[in-house]
């Protein structure tokens, strides 16, 4: 789980990696569009301002730590 730290997760999302999150309720992907109009991070099917990337990553890390979520990197965004 070495690459599930805050800075690494933010960097990978900004660089176009998709993170797949799985819980008892289902599976969804998290990704960022830093050059979108407006820039956004997508979490639980909702867009959040890119400025909230750190808060989104903190939510993910807290859920991972509590055992509510599992995650894995699944690929790059097609630009």
C-alpha cells in the first residue's frame, strides 16, 4: 500500500491515473481533470473543484484506513 499516501495519490490523480474504489455498496472510479473547464476531481460520481483534491484524497485515505474501502489504480485518462 506504499503508493496510497496523500502526496502520491494527489500526484497520480493530477497526472491522469484512475483510482478504482470498492466497498460493500459497489465500485466507482476517482479521477481528476486538471485542465478541464472548470478543473475538477470526480468522486462518487460527482465533480468537485480541483481546489478540493486534497479533501477528496483525505476522505479516500480515511475510508481506506477504516477498512470501508479497497482501491487500486486502473489506468490512465485518454487525452
